[in-house]
């Protein structure tokens, strides 16, 4: 999988936050609406909120933040950056929704355990 400059910036931002199990899925053959989905995990809602805040700060670098979800009691956070959609799950919510299972046959790159 070839990483774009935008994807590398988003991954660098995620690496600065307290997330783990980062996986990038290539969505170009699945949908015309975005190129990549990133799924990551964190340990607490506070870490999820911080990650969303880091990603929202990318707007200062020219990213178009289409939308985001970060309710106070959420266990699943979503940030739509146009060509990249980021999902951050708290604890066992990742296994519960199993997006990794949904995308199992797509080209993927595991970034960090």
C-alpha cells in the first residue's frame, strides 16, 4: 500500500496521541467517497477525546474536517478528514463492532500494536 502525504500526517498525529493497534485499510476499490480508513484503539474516553482534538487540529494545516463525533460518554470516535476516515474505539468496543472483520479482505497495513 502506498501512503500519501496526507495519510502520513494523520498517522504521525495518531502516533503522538495515546492510541494503539493502528490499522490502515485501503478503501479505493470499495468506495469513491474516501481512500483510507484508519482504525485505532485507546484505553479511555479521555484518550479518545484527546485523539479527536489532535485530529481536529489538522485543520490548521489545511485539512478539511468534514465531520467528527466525540460525545462525552462515547466509546467510538469518528473523524472524517475527506479522503481519510478515522475510527477510534475505547476498550472492547472495537471487538464489539468488528470493523476489522468487515474489512478483512482489503489491503491493510498494521502500524502499531
